[in-house]
């Protein structure tokens, strides 16, 4: 883009980006754990022996 920004602005943008990525990883891990528990419960739920 060719826009010149200061060092503080760059550090702020980098820290916000790292926080965004960390939050995204946390949400992904939480979702996968929930999905795994639901999938596991399908195998052990009532009616599987029918």
C-alpha cells in the first residue's frame, strides 16, 4: 500500500493480531472438544443396540 506508519502503530497492530489469533485458536479448541463429546455420546446413547 505504501503507507508509512509509526513504530507504536505497528507494535499495536501486531499485538492485536496476536490476540486475535490466540482467541481464534481457543475457540477452535473449545469447539472441537464439544464436537468430540457429542460424537462420543452418539455411540453410547440409547438405541445403539437396537
